C-alpha cells in the first residue's frame, strides 16, 4: 500500500472507533502488555526523564495511561492522522490529564521540533512503506533524543513472525499473514543501522512470544476443534498477557536503543 492509502486506513479507523482503545488494535490484552512493558522500562530511566514523546500515538490511549502514572513527566503524542489526534485530545480532556499534549506529525516528511529524554514507538514504524522510510524515521527519532536519551522501539519483527508460523504449522494451523499496510523489521538490519548512526543497541526482548503461543497457537487450535471464531477478550488472551517474556515466537518485540553516556 502507498503512504496516503495507509494514512487513509488509519483515518478511517479513527472515525470508526473514535476514542476506543480498539482504534489502533483489536487485541486489547496485547495493548495492555505493551503498556506494562513501557512502564517497566520507563521506571528504569525515570530519574533522568523530564519529557517523553510517543511517535504514532493513535488516539492517545496508551500515552494517556502512561502520563497518568508519571504526573511529573511531560508527555507529547504525535500521529500523522488528523482524526487520531482529534480523538486523542478528546480522550485527554475526558481523563483530566494535564501533563500531555498531542499534535499532528508525519515522521517521514515532518520534523520533530524538540528534544526528548525518552522516545517510544508502539507498532508505528511498521506502517511505513519501505525500509528507506523506516531508516529516515529511526534517524529522526535518534537525533531528537537528548544527550543521554533512550529510544524504546516496540515494533514487529519478521523472525518472530516466521517462528510463530512454524509452530502454527505443526499444530495444523494456517500461517498468519502480514497485513498489506505493514512492513515488519529485520533485526539484523536494525542493529546494523543503529550502529551506523552511532547508537547503542542495548537490548532485544520479544514481549509477545508466550502471549502469542497461548493466544495464536493453543487458543486458535481450541477454536478450530470447537469450530468457533476466536475472541480477543477470551480468558486465554487475558492469562497469556500475564506471562513473562521468553523465546522468540511472536512478531512484537522491544528494542532498547541508547544515546550518549548510556552507551
């Protein structure tokens, strides 16, 4: 899909789901797992953090949840979808959160005006149409970090996706296809590029592995046997989201990229 087609897709999602947590994903428990992951990592660096940017914030659901937990930190949420940002501002006002601002930004063609102690993306850069565009985004994010800043990159990776599908095949399940508007990352390419821009690739952690084994293998097989449609709110999803990170059998992973003295 082309850049404008992907942008239109997200504007349509924003119009359909408005301020709902489902605006950027139907998988509620994976979203909660991502928020918990971000909180755990922010806790590690919080003594040195005055401001945080969420690039690709959607309707602000995750950004607001985190801003409420860190009232002394200023949050900025950015998204290229005008409709998403409009809904994010409604959500923030509804929640009474004052340490947060939302603005429209296209990470490829636009400019991040300020510097941030911590920047994160959560399944954002996979919506860019080429590796070249993803590299542009990665470099802009890294350049916008303060001297000792940290980038928390929660994105989808092809190796975890392929490993998951191999397990599904062994259970007689069909492969999960990558959606037309997504381009998953290759971990080797990411590590190489981060080294090129003089960043420190500090950690890779597949946060979806056990969750996907429970929800996309075990539960999917049960649904096949029982001839029923999977439900994102099923107890298997809820319980799976409480498991720790282990293995590399799901697409969604966290990379921690450090700058300056953190290196």
